[in-house]
C-alpha cells in the first residue's frame, strides 16, 4: 500500500513540474503555473508522511517535520486558491489577498510552541493553532468551494465537467485534511501514516487528469488558431502586394490610357484613311478590340486599388439595388432571373454604386459561365436579427475544388482567351468586406448529384440600435465538437451571420444547457451520432454536418432526408426562422443608425 502511494506521489510531483515548465516556456495561461506549484506542494506534503516521518522515530524529529508540513500548507493554500480564481474567472482577487495575509501571520508562528508542540509523547496543536491556523484553513476551504460552486451555476459543457471533478476531489482533500487537523499528527491507521495522504493523492490524481484534458483542448485550439494565422498571413502577403501595386496604380493607369488612346486613335485613322484589304481590316479590328480590353483591365486595377472600408454609409434598399441592376445592365435577360424575398424592402447602410458593381460582377460571371447555354439565376434575400443574407445561384458550368479555392484571388481566371482579367470576383469580395460583410462560394458540382453551377452567399450586418447586445446573446443552437473535424468551417458560417451557438465538448454536456431539448437545434458529427444514438433521441431538431470535398453538407432529420449545402443562407432560412426573430427584424428596419 505504501509503495503504491509513493508511486502516485512521485507522479503528482512530476506532473506539477511539467505544468510549471509549460507555463515558463509558453506563457499560455497563468493557471498552469499556479496549478503546477500547487501539485508540487501537495506532493511534498505527502512525501513527508510517506518517506521522511517513517525514518525519524524521535519526538523532536516528528515535531520538526510536522511544522515543515504546515509551512508547506501556508504556501499551498494561496497558490491553490489563486488557481481556483483563475479557472472560474473570478472578477476580484480580494479573497486571495486576505488568504495571503493570514498565511503571512501564521507562517512565522508555526515554529513556536503555542502553535504546535510535543506533549505526552505526541505532537499536538497549541492554542494559536486553533485560534489562527485552523481558521486560516477553513477560510481557504470555504473560498475555494464557494468560487467553484458559483461558477457551476453558469458553466456549460466541458468547463462544467472540469469544475465538478475539481469540487469532488477538493471536498475529499478538505475532509481528510480536517480529520487530521483535529488531531494534528495522530496516525489514521497502521496501514497509512495519515488521513490527509488519501485526500492529497485522490485530489491530485483527479485534478491532474482533468487539467491534462484541458491542456490538450487548449493545445488543439491553439493548433487551429495557428492554422488560421497561417492562412491570414498568406492573405496579408497578397494584400501587401496589392497595396504596393495600388500605390503606383494611378501613375501606371494614366500612362496606359495615354498610350492606349494613341494606339486606338491611330488604328481608327488607319481604317478610315487607308484602303485596307479584308485581312488588313481584321488586323485593325483586333488592335481596337485589344485596346478596349486593356483599357477595361486598367480601370479594373484602379477600382481594386481604390476599394477601402466604406466610411460614408447611407441607408440603401438592397432590393432596389438588385432590381435596378437588372433593369439597367441586363434589360434583355430579365427572364433569366428568379427573385425571392426581394418583394419587400431590405435596408442596410452602404454605398449604392459599389453594391451595384457587386451584383453586376456576379451576374456577368453567371452569364459568362453558362457556356452559351440558357442560364437561370436565382437571387434570394433573407434576414436574421443582425444580418442581411443575399444568395445568388446559377446553373452554369460551376467550379471544381481548385477553381473554387481560387475564385476570389486577384488575376485568377479561366477565361483568359475570352479576355478575362481575373479581377471581377476579387473586386466583389473587397467591396462586400468594405461594407463589413462576408462572401462565401459553394459549388454545386461537388455534390455529385448531376448538378452544376455556383452559389454565392453574402452577409451584410445591420447597423441598428442595441445591435451589440443582440449579437452577444446565445442562440438555441448547440454545436458538439466530439468527432467534428470541420469545426472551424462551421463556426465561420455562424460568425458571418453574427450567430453565437452553444459549443459543447461531447453529447453528455448537452444536458447542462439551460435550453429545453425540444427548443434546441443540435449539430453533431457522424461519429458522435453513431456513438450516442439513444442519448440524442431526446432532441427532435438534430442535424448531421459532414464535409464532402470543398463543401459542408447538413442532413436535418426534422426537414427531410436530402443533404443540403451548409451555408449562411441555410442557417438564416432554416435554423433561425421563428416568429420571434421575424418580429425583431421588423422592429429594427426603422431603427437603423449609422
């Protein structure tokens, strides 16, 4: 038994050193340091009972090591309470300051007889022990339990499980410790030196396992964040290149236009002043066409370099913008458009001309992607409490995986032979983001259902009173991370809509949410559904999200059996549709404030 306890004690000491070293090298979270030091102090206290005391039989030696054990306790209490305040995100450190003051008072008195002394062949506590050290320990126990219990009332998911394990282990530690403190150093049995060893080791093992799980969770989140930073860095490199290009664009554009004017003018004069053969006329026409395309390319470069965050925002009815774009730029192709949700006013703040350019670029892209065949363009508008959602879907040739990844990159085009510059969609994304919005692309080709075409979904934020408060509230949607390898992409879709779902580690954490099962939409992975099929039966609104090639697909058991592309439009139209949300949106239509 003693050997087993010694092995566990050594494990706790090594674990404490590991977590302290992690904090020293990474500076991820100060709670690692406080937890590591607490474990080291706990293991040293257990080591005194397991290794030191059995080898010292004299009463004087026992008295000395009992006092050393209480010295360690004077340091352990503040470090342990500091750790509990950090993991519960307690708003003040006042309890820790009080505890440090009490420890500073008790520490120098530990080596005095009124605190701990030897009488009648045993080590016992004196009057100061019960007047000072005992209240010191009780205050630590009370504060540590109080902050954990208070946090349990609001904690959900994985955090709730961590707090429950800490509370259970801490109660055992405090209970066994108090048993020993009432008799100070009286051994519990002949098998173990003291009761507090059991509490120390049980608490240490439970806390170490839970904290290790928390460490792995933080490590996974940091890896995901690092991957996003790598992507952002690559995007930043592209932006810097465009910025450098933009700084000299005006001069370049001016010079290009001068030369193009001269070339085009001379070509026109040549065709009018000199009799040309049929081949010569064709060559001149090619020169004039090339000049026109180069001039358009120059204008696109200038537009891209000048696009920035729209600061002068005005109320814009996006329904009128779309209708006006079709009337002005595509009057002969009205029959190709199917409009939905645009019969009502859809207000946002922005720049009319720039938004018109967005839809001109998108519609042109759809017509060019038709391959000369009749094309159908579906334009849908929807709204959540905080976001206006517009989707444009066509049945053109669509994109493969590589093409859709490069869709918004500057100078990328599949139509170079037709004079494409590869700037239209890049300019479109820049304008949408300059309005504080986001644009996402989904290819219907990747579904392998015989469909083809492209779907673009744009989200624009409302600028309404109390918008920040509305955007900060939790929505009745739960996202279960268990087995979900596309978690970041799902969060991106919700983020574009300013939707805040509940995020839980596993299916078991759903029961801790303050939302009844019948009102909660649960999103799980295929693995989580297979492993927890019976437990998920209590949730009628259950969705399975999976990735196929580039797209995310969702299978909603409450709305049918056919997988749909998981996009901002799907979330807005299917997950957030409720009388309450529609009423709130109508109330905000006349509350717009820039």
